[in-house]
């Protein structure tokens, strides 16, 4: 008996044009992204979102510069983006052959094995450390600029 050919979807991507969604902080530096579209990819074991938009500088001024950032399964997603991804989650996406059965908390896109959860925790800690360093750097810059402003006001 010969085996019948088959193709089973394990991934689906949907791209959405966005209007009226809030600006999102750029995760790795100053400024924000004003969302214009997003590509949400749902896999049998997670999902990602690639957010595209226009760059908004730290003073709140929109520019014509394009901006984007990727949200992976284990990243902290903006609430509105999680809701949007949930609303557009495909139904009937089959698991890959040989993949483990879905866990009871499969509706949580970040639910995974203990090892993967540990890796997610490590990634999150690195992000916290990076943001802490950035806050310290910005505090130093602000202090330096305030000192310069004071010096200029005092005629030095």
C-alpha cells in the first residue's frame, strides 16, 4: 500500500492595515512607533507579530521615517496587539507531525515547556537589564543637560 500525499498547514500569516492604534515605545531605544500595519504569524507552537509604522521621536514629533519591531511568542506584547492577534487567530491549525499534544493552556501564546519558559525568563531579564541601563543613561544625560541649562541661565 502506498502512502497518500498530504499537506497540512502549520503556519498562517495575516497582514492588517492599522489606523487609530496607540503609539508604541521602541523597545531598544528612544522614540515610538506609530502603527500603520502588522503581520501576525501564527504557528502551531506560538506566534509572532511584526509591527510596522512611522517613527515618532522622543519629543512626540512624527517623522516620515519608517520604523518596525518584532514581537515573538515570549516577548511582552502591548495589550491591544495581543487582543488583535487573538481576534485574528486561525481556527483548525494542525500541529506538526510528531509534535507533542497541545497543553491545557494552549490559548496562552507564551505557554510552553519548562525549558522554553526558563529561556523566556532569561530573555525577559536581559530586556529588564537593558531598560535599566537605558534609564540610567537617560538620567545621566538629563542631569548633564540640566547642569548646562543652569550654567547658561547663570551666565557661565
